[in-house]
C-alpha cells in the first residue's frame, strides 16, 4: 500500500507531458466579439464586445469599475461641482469636459473610475469608510456610450456587496437608479452594464475557466485602441525572443509578470497588412502552474478578426516546485468536490485552506508518522481559487493553490 501511495505522490508531482495545438480564434468583423481562452480547454466563450459600457468588479475585496474604452466608450469627470450638482448638468456641460479617463492596461483592479485617488481611502469614484466598510460616491461623470450617446452618471454607493448608481440623459430624462448585487456573480471577475439598454450583461465565463481574453482596449502610451490579449488574474507571462521560437523552451531564463498586458498587442505590426513577429514567443503559467509556449502565426485585422497561434504545454502542475513539496500532493486539481491529499510527515501538522481574501474556510489536523492519504469533501465551498497550507506551529511547510470549479 505504501508503495502505491508513493507512486501516486511521485506521479502527480513529476509527470511531464507535452501537448501541442494550433489555435484559430475570431473576434469577427470590426472586432465585434471578444474571446476568452483556456490553454487547457480551448476557447471558453466568445461574446459580444458591443453590448456593454461599464464593468463592475465582483471580487469580495474589490471596488474597481472599468469602461469599454476599446470600443469607444469615453468617461470624463464633471469638474464644475460635486454630487449636489446632479440637476445642473445639461447638454452644454460637454463643452467643459477635461481629458478622457481610461482603464489601467496592466491591472484589472484599476478602472477608469478608479483614477485620481487623492488619499488612502479615496478610491477614485468614492470614499471608503473604515467604520461601515461602505464606499460612498463623491463624484459625477459624463460618459459617452458605445452608441455615441451622452449620459450623466453618479456611482452612489457600494455597500454589503451591492453597487448603487444613477444615470440619465443630459437633459434629465430617462433618470434611472440601478442596483447590482456582486454576490450574484461571485465566480466571475466582472459583471457588465449597458447604459443605453439599461441591462445587466452576465457574459463573462467563470473566472477559473480562462487564462486570457482577446479584445480591444486602450493602450495608454498612445491613447489609442489596440487589439490583443490580456491575461486573467493568477496567470503570469514571460516574453522571449529566439531565432526559432517554435522550438525554444528555456522559460526559466525569463521573468514572469502578472501585468495583464504582458502579451498585449505588439506581437504584430501593420504595414499595409498585418505581420507577426517571427522571433517572439510567450511562456504562460496558468492557474494550475502549467507552463505553455505561445507563438503567434497570423492576424487578419478588423476585416475578419481572425487570429492564429501555436501553443505547446511544456510541463504539468508543480514541476518547477517539485523539490519543495516531495512529501505532499493533492488531486484532482482543479476539483469539483472531493480532494485527496497525499503526504509524508514526521509528525502531526495542521492543514488549513484559505480563500483569496485570507479567510480560513477549512481546517484539519493531519496525523503524521509516515506516508498517508486523506480525502475530504469541499462541496460547501464556493467555486474559485484557494490556498492549501500545511504548517507546524507558525512555520509553513507547504503552500499550494487549489481550484474548485
């Protein structure tokens, strides 16, 4: 029995498999869609990029609000007064707007509404209270929708996970108060909203089911919309140049970054037609710590929105860290309910599971003195990313990422 468990432990930590695939995706004519892609499972979802103006982050500790800037949405702060001036905004107010506000291109957690923070508790669009843990909106905005219509906008509050905001036409008509409960979308990164249609758009896949999204966004260096790939949270990418990128595998020689635009758009250039960089590749570390090599091969541009790349899996989970965790493994990962832990400990230790906010959601004492397995059901936990920690008093022996889906 001990030999069997030892074999499983070795298998799950050291097995290497190479998977190669040629990928064809389409954002369609005019980049009318955006494509969420999983390296392991292929395209997760291809959705409209033209049915929303604002995106609200739904993470438990997040208040970021982004706009669809790549598709023409433009946001401006109202400079002539505070929220008491709501009724004073009219069609003539667009004559005094300042520069447009754009999303961060390096982090999902900073949207156009989150800029111009002036203090520790100023989140851009509102002020955070340490007493109530609410964000109260203190700014008015003028926004041009994806359809070219001007609206006035007031992000009023985020309280107990519920966004409350108000929008109206500049003449005061069609004045609407909206609430969005982020708790209804807790397995997503964002929920979307159309100002013209007054509709909530739940068009994003589960946040553990994709690694990168191909879409239009604003490059802040040029203040110009570009088309490229942005990576998901908990995904990292390294860029490399090589004479033959399709055979280059030395990812350990390059620095990985969590900046969401590490792949970005500049793997291609335009000189009458689009050409891809023949010497560039990317190494993507997915949520399971697998390393993938990506080499772009073609891009058609806005006439079709078609693009192609080759992808090869260079390792499996934890191959880089196998020297650290030779006495521990868990499977399956990702898991849906039951998880088995395989461990070889000299004495009893604590097994704790934490969510991404740092809250402990599970604890168990593992009996030591030899190689053992322990299987438990985690069906009471929400889908998402967790961290498994094996500790001895205050010393962390093992820290691994667990995904429930």
